[in-house]
């Protein structure tokens, strides 16, 4: 008669062992993860299926109507295009600049600490400080750039110039993080590889192309994916410098989401656009993972 009680007792024993071996240490994280990530994720998707406002009054379930409207909204496509344009412009520039600065800081003989600090320091500045600093530099009448060039360049006053200006600011501001990753990877390359290549008669360019670049392949992939994800979510510097102008030429999709949610008070529609962007970001991540797996299988 006591046999049926054994599974329940065994289950309690297994659960007790789980928490005995670290479960209680993980529980606070799981609780915070559920409250601040899973629940907002699910509730945001529910909002996207409803016509609702910021106060949550007169909520009406409308299914996929918000998504249909988003796909037919020209402003959504324009803001997505601006975001993709910014991403395609800034990502290769940051990768190349970070690699160049890391090589310079790695091989320089004197004052290494100064150059490393100088290259990384802008990354520590808040976005508001960076935006205000570069607004002064871009000022059309008394800005440093126009005074130096002796020509009135419309840095933030015309669409193409405004996007280029924001990209240049972002490059100066954020390249320090990628520079630090490259510098750490360069220091991890064994010195005997370069010594052996030099003994075989390989010059500096050949050593860089056949040793440095292949050894940095993994960190380059990491920097590219991190920069893509960050660029697809760009908002701060564009909002502070151009407010999406002129004529919405620089408005990113995140700013359009905020405008719909907190200016037009269309929380459901803003949530639908957010999930479209979310799917785009996840697709980029999965594509990168697939490429890495395919390359790994090819190497094997």
C-alpha cells in the first residue's frame, strides 16, 4: 500500500537536490528575468493585438490590424530605411577604424597608456554630452569644422549631410569599445607566429594578412554582430542632434515607435512596430549564427 507514495517522495527529493546544488542562487535571477523581461515581452505582444492608448482606456481587440497598418505605413518603411542606411554606413567604418587604432596602440613604443585612454575615453561619455559637443562642431556659422574649412557645409541641415554627420559622431563616440576588443585579441596572438613568419621572409603586410587577420576573425565577427544590433536600435544621438530631421531624413524606427506610443498615444500600434523590429533583429542574429556554423562545418 505504500508503493504509490514513492514517486511523490522521489520528486520532492529531486527538487530538493536541485535547490541544494544552486537552485536558490538562480531563483532571484529567474524571478527578475520573468518580471522584467518575459512579462513585458508577452504583455507587449498582447498590446500589439489591441487598439489601446497610454491610459489603457477603451481597449479593443483588433487582431493583426496593427501589423497590417504598419506594413502599409510609408513612415514605417522610411524610418526602417533610415535605420538600415545608418547601420550599413557605420558598421564597416567602426570595424576598420577600431582595427586600425588597435594595431596602432599595440605596436606603438611610447605612451601606450595615453593612446589607449585617448581612443577609449569617448565611449565613456553620456550621449547628451556627445551630442552637444558635436552640435557645436557642426554649427553652420561659428562651428569649428566650417571655420576650418572656410566653407559653410550644411552638416545637419540637409538629409544626406545630416546622416553622414550622425554617422561621423557615432564613429567617434563608440569606436572605443570595439577598439578595446581588438586590442585584447591582438595581445592574445602568440608572438612566435610572427617570429616564424619573419624567419621565413614574410614582410609586415604578409604577416598581417596571413596571421593577424585570420587570428582576429572570431572577434571581428563578434564586433560586427554587436554593432549591427546596436545600430538597428539607434536613437539617442539622432534624436538629440537632428530630432529625426531634416524632413524625417534621419528619423530611426525607434524614434517613430516612441512618437506613436507617447505622442500619438497609440500603444498598440507602437507595440506592433516594435515587434516587427524585434523580428528583424532576431533574423540578423540567427543569420550570423548560421553563417558561423556553416563556416565551422566547412573548416572541419
